[in-house]
C-alpha cells in the first residue's frame, strides 16, 4: 500500500512539474543595437501599447495582439505623451521618482 501511495505521489508530482514548466514568457537580453531600435519604436509609438507602471516596474503590452498582460488595477496608466516622457526620462511623477527606462541622463 505504501508503494502505491509513493508511486501515485511521484506521478502527480511529475505531472505538476511538467504543467508548470511551460514557456509562459519569452524574456531575452537584447543587443545594444536592438535595444536602441526598440527604444525609438516605443518612444514614437507609445499609443500602440497599453503601458502600466508602478514605482519599480513598467509593463508594455502591445494593443494589436490577442494577448493581455494582467497587472493590478491600482497601477498607473500612461494616457498621454507627457506621462510617457516622464517615465522614459526618469522624472518625478505620481508623487514618487521613477527610474530611468533606458538609463539616459536627466
């Protein structure tokens, strides 16, 4: 009986590990040239994205795909060019200082 429980536990554990190890996000480091292209694209086309932020994290979710990145409702939303410029430049907004997105000098 103990052997059956152990085997059952191992099968369930193995299935759990397989189920949780999927490729949920593709995170990769960009080269400097790829990063510059992405930076210029985002600076000019910010309205094509749903951009949400808190004091530490900025989430940039493309509007034209069938996927949605879920963030808490209390996070701030970029609704205009001034807010986006403040985020990119690391200026003070919403009562707290945000880090610079691309490390540009203030």
